[in-house]
C-alpha cells in the first residue's frame, strides 16, 4: 500500500511539474496599443531634404513564449489610405496610382520569418514585406525595451522599437520618380506598446 501511495505521489508531482513548465513556456499573444504606437518612414526629396510620413491606421500582433521575446513572431497589417505627411495635396498624391496606389493595393503587410539575437534585448527581425503588390524578404533591427505593469490598466505592457531601410525600387514603387527626385532608400522607424491579450 505504501509503495502504491509513494508511486501515486511521484506521478502527481511529475504531472504538476509538467503543467508548470507548459504554463511557463506557453505562447502569449500581444497586440499593439494604437494610442501609443507609431509607424513612420523617411524619404529624401531632391537629394537635399528629408520628408517624414506615418501610417495612422495599422495593427500588429506578436506571439512569443519567451520572456525576452527572443522567439517572437510578428504580423503587421497597414491601411495604406491612412498615410499622412501633414500635407493634404501630397497625401492625396501618395495614395494615387503613381505611388502607393491605395485603390489597387489597400494594405501593406509584414510577416516575420525569423529572429536572431544580436545582444541583450536587441535582435535582427527577418520577414516578408508586401508593398505595392510585391513581396520581398527584409531584415530590420528590433529593440525590446522591456515589460512593465501599466499603472492605469494594471496589465502587462511591452515596448519595442524597430528600425531599418528598404529600397522602393525593390517593390516597384514610384518607378517614374528617379533617384534625383526621390531616394531609393526609405528609412522605417516604428515604436510600439503592446498589451498582453486576455
């Protein structure tokens, strides 16, 4: 009888440990807080000045099981109609067929395919970017800035900064605009707060 009880206790303990390990490494989903997230870009005009723009409407989801997000997977969807450079005429032009062609290509998407650690909380994030109907692999710099308990919501918030450079010609973007008018390189700069999905 004592042996049976001992074996039963061992089985229960092993099951408890297994459940705790599963919980500890369970995947968690995080969604960007739109009030505290920004997706911007910078392009050089006439080789002498930089023009900044943002997308006002986008959503991003992160799925990760490690607390340092070293195994994170990102999924981003951007509403092209939300592009803004604070100049109404230019924004209308950017949405036209000469540039983003928002009517034909209403969304920009990014799906991560891998993440590599560079140093503590700094990563190279690789994935497929679909822009202007063209999908190309890109790699960006990702900085995980930490996780805190939001004093307002009392829930966990994680912060990230992403930077990188893409070439517009890779995506057949504004092919009629030469490099003397618009730089081929476009700098991406994004900051986001992500809340843990409930």
